[in-house]
C-alpha cells in the first residue's frame, strides 16, 4: 500500500515535471529577473558595520568573533573589487589588494597570536586604508575612525569565559 502511494507520487511528479518544462518553453519570451548586484555604498555600510564590530570584539579579546568579522570584511571587499574594480576612475580592486588586504592580514595575525597591542596597531592601519581609498575617490568627507562607543547594544561582544 505504502509502496503504491510512493510510486504514484513519483509518477505524478514526473508528469508534472514534463508539464512544467513545456510551460517553461512557452513562457520563455518573458525575460528572467535581472541578477541582484549590490551598490558600492551598500557594501561599504556593511564594511562599516564589520569594522565597528571587529574593533569591539578585538578590544574585549573575543578572538573568535573578531576573526569572524575579519572574514565578513574580506567578503565585503571581495564583492567591492568584483563588482566595482574601477569606480569613478578609482582603481578599487587594486587599492583593496595593495592596502586593505595586507592590513586585514595583519589583523588576522594579531588575532591568532591573541596579541591585543598588535591588534590595536593593525586595526589603526586598516582604518587608515579605509580613509586612503575614500581620499583617492575624492570622498575625503567619508572618514572613519576607531570607534569609541557601541551603537549596537543588542549584541554581546565580551567572550563567555
Ligand atoms: C578601495 C577603496 C575603498 C576602501 C578600501 C574602503 N572604501 Fe569605503 N567607500 C569607497 C567608495 C568609492 C565609496 C563611495 C561609494 C558610493 O558612493 O557608491 C565608499 C563609501 C563608504 C561609506 C559611505 C556609505 C554610506 O552610504 O554612508 C562608508 C561608511 C565607508 N565607505 C566605510 C568604509 C570602511 C569602514 C572601510 C574600511 C574597513 C572602507 N570604507 C574601505 C571606497 C573604499
């Protein structure tokens, strides 16, 4: 009984599948939705958020959370370089490769070594890399700094231990 139910379910799926394929062919004149492509400013707001969380996690020696935020920042930058290799004549991909990535590598190293002082220095360098690119883009009015207070009081930055 059970077997027959399964079999009939499989058969009706196959029949539906064929019908669906036909529908697809008939409806192919409708253009597919354009793939989502991020806006550079949106990627940057993401970077700003991670930059902030990284600062707090590192300051409170939550090394795991800090490394997690480094990974997220790398993804933000990889997307920025991929979608906007050149943004208004600014070689975004090149600047990321030459400044941001080495700065992030240093941050990562300090986290692996659980080195608070090293983290602080690497984080300052990362912040300078952010601002150097904004200057190169003629947007020196976008200036980030090492954060002083948490605007996200809904997340716990201190590690459990
Ligand atoms: C390789 C170049 C580059 C790097 C590196 C870079 N930015 Fe940006 N950033 C830009 C550009 C270009 C814009 C303007 C984007 C636009 O207007 O679409 C921008 C815009 C911004 C904005 C404004 C977004 C808004 O809507 O208010 C913030 C905040 C920001 N960046 C933060 C950061 C932070 C934090 C870092 C470092 C962790 C960083 N950026 C690193 C190029 C860069």
